[in-house]
């Protein structure tokens, strides 16, 4: 039986926990939410309440060898660089004391600059990248057996893009959509856990990039939400993220290749 540890069991982590438990994995998770802790415990998942901003040590089982660690601790823009460095130093410390074969840190394609261009994992102009995300990525990549998955905008289930723009003025409608469906994130991670994927950086984004305006209108129509009051393009940079590297290595077939179908 395989063992999985999920640090920071948020939206993606919880879905992954239930799916892999259903496939026979033992799953341990950390969460900051008592309500989620009790729900996961009741469903047979080993859960811990832990806040990596406050607590240096976490009582993880040191006698277990984890087949994989999925690290979903966020590096958010509302935190300062010092706070992010502090948080991920604590995460680094926690992972240094456990045994694991593979560590995947979930980051964001927001690490790439908001400028015109097509971006893949070879982009390395550090001065243009989002420094808060890079602090977290570098710290986590300094751990053994580590890869970073940079996720596009996440949608699926109750996360519907059009819902967030009802009766609002949209200024970003001309931008390409660098999105990915939750089912494809889970599918790619699931395949990566079963494969000897080389360590490194990987983008996870749907292969098609319609405009955000197209996605808003299509999802509003599909799920019967109100349309935006207007579209007033202001930030129209054409930033496209490609994910050919991981999809080619895994021979992964997207369930939702276009955000228009989310």
C-alpha cells in the first residue's frame, strides 16, 4: 500500500486525497481548518491541524516512508517576502525530518511576467519573475527529489470563471486564458506519481488559450450567470503559458483541452 502526504490540504489537495484514498493509498494531510480536519478524519484520512506560519515542528510520522509528498502550501501576494521566506523555512524544516521518495510543490504560472510572449519552463529571467513565488520555489527545490508544478488558473466544480464577473466591468477580457481544469490537475499529478518523472519545473495549463472574454461569456451562458455589464480592455498583454513538457513526458490527454468547455 502506498503512502501520500499532502501539506496544505486545500481545494486541489482535498480532491487528490479522496481520489487516491479511493485507489488504496494511505493519505496524511495538514490543514489549518478544524472543520476540514474533522471531515477528513471521519473519512479515514490521517489529518493534522498545523499552521506553518506559527509552528516550526509538526508531529508527522517519522517512521513512515512516504511514496510522495504533495506540497500545496501557498505563497500569496498578500504576504511580504519576509513572511513567505519564514513560512517556507518552516516547511523545509518539516520535510527535512521525514522520509519520502518524491516531493511535488504546487506553484503558479503567475511566476511568469505579465508581458507579451509565450512562456515555457526554459524562461529564466529572474529579474522579471514574481519574486515572492520564486522565494518559495527555490526553497522547495533545494529539498531532495523535488519538482515544482506551476498551475494555471484553476477551475472546475463550483469554480466557474463567469460567476466572478456578473454585472461587473471586465478590464482583462482581451488576455489569453492560461487555465486548467481541476480534473486535469488531478489526472496529471496522478500520472506523475506513478511515473519516474525527471525532477524539474513543469507548467500545468490547458493547451488551448481562448480570450478571457470568450470564456466569461461561454461559462455565464452555460451556467446561467449574469453577463458582465461591459468589457473595457485595459491590461491586454498577450501572455501564453505552454505545458508541452509534462504532457509529452506523460503522454497525457487532457479531459478539458479548452477553457471554453470547463
